[in-house]
C-alpha cells in the first residue's frame, strides 16, 4: 500500500495521511479542497482574533513595488475577504499602463461593528518607476513614519523636512512594522534592473531598521496556464517556483517570505481558492509585524 503525506503549503497544522492507491483523482481534489477550507477558516479566525500584545498598538503594513503590480488591488482583496463581499476602498487601475496611485494613503478595515477596526492598517504608495529617483527615497522616509497621510508623491524629488506632509516626530504607530513588496508574477522577468535595484535599496533600508520584509507575488494566474486553469496548482507549478527563486535571489527576500496570490480584480463573487492565498499571505504578514513590535518593546 502506498501512503503519502499531503501537506499543501496552505494547510498549516494538518498533515493528511491517505492511501492514494485507493482514492480517485476526484477524491484527491476533494481532500485538498477540504484541507484548504479548514485552513481558510483557521486563518480567518486567527486574523479576526488578532490583537497586538501592546495595548493601543496598531500594525502598519507598507506596500511598495513597481507600477501596476497590484498594490491597491491587494488592499481591496484583503478587505473583500475580511468583509466577505467585494470592496474597493483603494482605487485600482483598470489597465496596467501608467501609474495610477499618486498619494500616500492609509487604509484601515472596519469589523462588523462600525465602531471597531482591525488593529492593522495598510499604506498604499505610488508605483516605483524606472527612471525617477524620488519615490524610493519617499518610501524610505515612510518606513520611519515621516510621511503623513495624503501626501502626493513627487517622482522628481523626495519629501523635504519643510513640507507640511513631513512628520517631524513620528509615534510608534506612525512607523512601519512590515514592508511588503508587491510584484507581478507574469512580468517578473521583464522588470528593469533599475526597478529591481530600487526594491533592493528599500529592502536594505528596512533591514537597517530591523523591519521584516515579505513579498507578495500577484497575477499568478497570468504567469502560468496551469494556474489559470486551476488556482490550486499554484504550489505545484515549477514555472512559478522558478520565478519566485529568481526574484528571491535578485532582491534578497527568502523563498519562505514570498507569497503567491491572485487579487480580486474583475470578479463579481468571492472564491475559496483566491481567499485562501490572500489569507495565508495576510496571516504571515501579521505574524512578522507582531514579532517585530514585541522585539522592539522588550
Ligand atoms: N489578472 C490579474 N490582474 C490583476 C491582479 N492584481 C491586479 N490586477 C490588475 O492589474 C492592474 C493594476 O492593478 P493596481 O492594483 O491598480 O496596481 P498598483 O500596483 O496599485 O498600480 P499603481 O498604483 O499604478 O502603481 C489593474 O488593472 C488590476 O485589475 C491579479 O492578481 N491578477
Ligand atoms: Mg495603486
């Protein structure tokens, strides 16, 4: 009898031991789906009950990455999954051409009770373009909490201390606790050297500050036909794994800190497969941020 252990990456604490010689392909898929649903439930419970150890602490998650990578769509996707309905608080582009987000904006997510929000917020930034240098410097300033909400990025020059949007004395809550690099899987190999260098520079600055860094790989279904056919193939795709490994080497983010997702971008209804990937990424982002806060306060 051939026994295998099925441990999809998104099944966290559950290893399913099954006799694969006795079950059909259809049943294997059903098993996989059951494990995935259980994990989605676990991740949702974890995120819904998450409370920073420090009273009054808010976890600030800063998103950066190339133009059109899906930064705003990721914020919308997280909000959609947590609210269990399609949401678009962060305006996303309807094409991948040109840069859409121009302001530094903070997004919090309300819980069922409109009086309460999740104890984490997302900061959306303008996409890093190939030629302009100001943006990467602004993201570095944002890491230290120096950029106020509503600042309009100027790609030609960085935010100066005299500007009304420069926060001279950032509080612990203004500072960033997790840096998330959003990159598109389908055009990963064609990203310019300048953009890769900017991503690496921002990551190095975060490292100097001790801020944890993760990457979210979007548009995975556009990167591989097998994934487009079935999103469950995301962890079986050699093609995607190759892309993740190259990106990991290029920017220095370890493989276990790179999370593939498909954002909600044109769908009308939510899907368990899409939710599972988004929740898995969010859960890890929260974990890394919480570890950082606790390390800082001991
Ligand atoms: N197929 C697919 N399209 C996506 C995905 N995520 C985002 N998009 C699309 O990609 C385009 C850009 O998405 P945005 O979320 O606006 O990207 P952004 O990084 O915020 O872009 P800027 O603000 O211009 O830097 C939009 O047309 C989205 O609908 C994804 O996972 N899959
Ligand atoms: Mg945007």
